[in-house]
C-alpha cells in the first residue's frame, strides 16, 4: 500500500473515532461528510494503482 493510501486510511479511522463522541446532530452530519470525502479520495487513490479495473 502506498503512503497516500495509508494516510487516507488513518485519517478515515481518526474521523470515525471522533464521531463516536459527537452528540450534536449538525456535527454528526458534518463528520459524515468528512468521512465520505476521505473515502472518495481513497477510492480515487486506489484506482490510480489499478487503472484498467474500471
């Protein structure tokens, strides 16, 4: 796994860990948006490793 993919995985894990402590609904929505954005970035990074797997 490349450094970029590994960093994204750690960021996703950190944001998910923070979300377990949230109680304010608006914060939870923002947190889910952060997770989704990070997951999309990870998907794109992984796709760079396998360009023929569309």
